[in-house]
């Protein structure tokens, strides 16, 4: 079972990361899906997405849940039937789930140079402290994207903009944490952020 890493940021929160090494058939054989989930996974055109979806169900099992314990609201936000907070992510051959008593969001992204091409679409304030001539530029862009995606999942509000409403204060890769804000409709919300890098990927999670 390729449970890659377990992190406990605080007594109320656990993060589990899965490295997807199994085939689609192996992942499917060991998971019990409710009919709606089975229909969804069978309808996916990409085996990569199918394996990501199934690996998340294995992560649920690692938390002591089943697919039947998970449901989604009208905004696409996942929930657990026992009332615990949950956020889910997968990218290529990694997936992650965070479960907490607190409101949380998580994202994993592969570190790729092409993120610099779209940086202007999700960054505004952060350009003030980013330097594109450093070796860490791509890594920092990826951290910022992951942080803002985590905030988006956590806040789950239509109209929220990565560029306009989400701000990540200056950070260093070695610090592994930072602070981020959502400034939306006259309300300012502060979040603690943790992030990590592994095998060319970045994972960030936000905790309210």
C-alpha cells in the first residue's frame, strides 16, 4: 500500500499523501464504490484521472472512511457524513486528503516551468517580492498556486479570484509555512499555510 506520507499539523488535523503506483485494475479491485462513484469513474476518459479518483478512495479507507461516507454539495465541495471537514487533491501520480475538525483546503501540483507563462493570471501582490532570476522562482510560483487553490477550496465561494482576492505573504521555501489572506467583499480572512516539496511536486494546505 503506497501511503507515501502522513502529516499531523495539529491535534485536530491529519494529512495523508498517496503515491499512485498501482494499475487501474489493482486500485479498482480493492475499493468498494457506491453506484454514483462507479458511474463517475467508468465515465472518465483518462486512466490517470481514474487512478487518481480511486487512490483518493484508498486514502479515505486509510482514515477509516468508505466511499459511502463522502458526498459533495452543489458547489462541488466534498463533505463527510460525520461532520468532519475534508479536502481532496490529486496531480499525476500523487493524491492527498486532509481531514480536520477545522475548515481546510489542500492542493498538489507538479512543478513545471510553464507555470511562469500563466503567473500573471493568478498573481498580483506577490510579484512585489518574487524574483524571476532565481532558481526557486518556479518552486515559489507553484507554492503560491497551491496555496491559492487550497484557499479557493476552503472558502468555496463563487466569484472568488486567485489574483484579486487571495494574497500570500512573502515566504522562503525552506520555511515550509506562511500566512495567506482572503480579502473578499469587505471581509479579511487570515489562514495558516503549510507546504512541502517531494519528487518534483508541491503540496500546500490551508487551515482556518
